C-alpha cells in the first residue's frame, strides 16, 4: 500500500461520472491511509437547505463547487498534509489545482473513474441510495446529460473501470500513488 499519509503531500482527485466508483474508491483510500476525503455532494447537500443553491446559473454553480473543494484542499496543503477529493472536475480546474499543489510542494494525482459496461453503469446509478442529507439522488438521465456536457479528460491520470473488481482498482491506485 502507498504511504500517502506520511510521504510528500498529494492531492488525490477522484473524478468521473456518477455511478463509476468515485465515492467507493476515495472512501476506501481514506480509510486505509487516514487522509481525509472531501466529497462535493456532501458539501453542496449541506448548503441546499439554506437556499444557497437556488437560481444559480451553471457557471456560478460550478465556481461554487470548485471553490469549496479547492478551499479544503488548500487547508490540508497548508498543514503539510494530503487531501482526497470526490468530485467532478474539468481539465482547467485540474490544471489550476496542480499549480496550487506544486506551490505547496505537493503533487496532483487524478484518478478518473469509468464504467465501460453501460448496462452495469445504469444499474449502479438506478440501484443506489446514497442518503446524503439535503442532496438529491442521481438518475440515469442526469448521468447522460453529464456525459454529453463533459469533455473527455486527457491530462495524465489513472483510469479505473467499475467493471473490474474493487481490489483490482485499489491495487492500481496504490501503485499509481507510489510512483
């Protein structure tokens, strides 16, 4: 296993469409390493009951999403510690975070979670109940909209596939983080 918690700080980003394993993998890594995982849906769910998210245009919503996550990442880096994020990021934000991480002597590591089997992916989305206070459940139509809106990720990253066993993906992640 990678010694993520005691090596040079890293910002480990789990990104990808809903239902591809971001939360499962990031939480497993967090439990194994003691590095905190910050999940965007949990943060946004805490804001929703207060009306903060109502009537936001998409640009403002995305800026709020990225800003909340970035603030928590910077806080960890200021403490000389690693951070794990569970959120959807685009390449521009990832590049900005890489620069921020470098400013603290840390590396940005991106794990893109995918699911190559469309039927399995759909069943994962439709069969789950995350139970995040204040937040909504995601349906397949939402995933399809996101797939159409998100450009492909091309930066250096590790790609995992939800078709593979969980332990196989975790072994890939540990190997990637130790390089």
